[in-house]
C-alpha cells in the first residue's frame, strides 16, 4: 500500500494522484496540512528518503521567512530544530511525499519520481 502526503491545492500533488489513479495503484491520501505529521513521523520519513529536514523544506513560504530559516545552520546539531519547525508549520513540508509499504519513499514532484514508487 502507498500513502501520499498532499496539499489538494498543489498542482504537483494533483498530478501525482492522476498518475496513481491511471496506474490503478492502491493508495491512501494524507492531507498533511489537516493531519500534520509528528516529529517522529518526520524523522521516519526523512530516514526513508535519505534526506535531511532542510532538504524537504519549502524555503519560499512566508513562514520560512518569518522564522528566518535561511539563517539556520544545516548541521546534525540543528536537525531537531528543523524537524520541530516542519511539524509546527506543515506548510513548510515539500510535497507530495509518497511512502510505500516496502519502505521506499520519494518526494514525488516529477512523473518519474511518482512512477518509481509504484
């Protein structure tokens, strides 16, 4: 089973859902703005993605500027601070993110990325 974290207002999310539907893939949708991931869920997804929290942060969001994220260090010591920001402000999370039952995960912003999760 596949889970996809989406913002329904996002064109990349809608495109990913269209691909999944066309492939008749079984999936569940998580509207992560309404049902934000916990810090532990973010840690788990980051481990599956092989990325750091700053790698999946939407730096262009107004709240990113309000928090001054561009000035935050990108170090192991600051990782928890970044994860806390993502959990507290889920609009900062890059989307869509697909996780698969086999442990794979991908930031599915391209058709190729979506298909890699199938």
